[in-house]
C-alpha cells in the first residue's frame, strides 16, 4: 500500500501522513529522495516506537512466505524494486489512524512482510473521525 500516493485525498479529509522508519536519519532522507515523496519521514533506529505499538519483530514473521512473494510480485509489477536493506530487516510495520485528540481510530499491524491494509479501510477510519479542519503539521527539520 502506498499511502503517500493518496496524500491529497488524506488532506481533503483533514488528515496528514507520516512515516516512521527504523533506519538512521540519513536513510530517511534518502528514502524520501529515492521515492520522490513529500511525506515527512521520521527515523527511529532504537525501535522504541515499534515496541510501544507492539509491532512484530521476528525472523519467523519476516521470512518470505507465499503471501510475501505475492506482495513482492505486485510491487514489482508496479515498478518498485527492493534496494539495499536499511535499518532492521526483521522489524514489521503497520498503519495507525490517530485523531487530533489522540483517539486511535484504526490499527493494522503487519503480520508478514508486504502485509498492508486496504486503502479503503484507512480512508473509512479517517471519515469516521469526522475531521472538520486540517490537522496538517509542518515538516520535521532534519528528516
């Protein structure tokens, strides 16, 4: 799932998108430049954020499975190529929708590499928040 591709739709719903990677800050900058995205990318090489969110980190959860191979094939068809791993290769991610008041409206913790929630689920969670005004935050400095 490439949520940065629907950033305008997210903004129209009064939301913003942030990415937290587990590599070093210079990897976050390179990630943005390589993909040509404007979405803010934060770096958490300590993995503290991932632990707090209880996102999985285990070799058995990231070893390629049939589901992972399917996700890789879809990514290849869309023009994405796996580069050098930067950060913790065993750390899985997820998607959260959090309201301005801290309310958790949606949580998806990836079960395997390439496990992403349907975009429609994320958008539905944003719509349920009923945001009336933009909550856009300025870009972080140094990321």
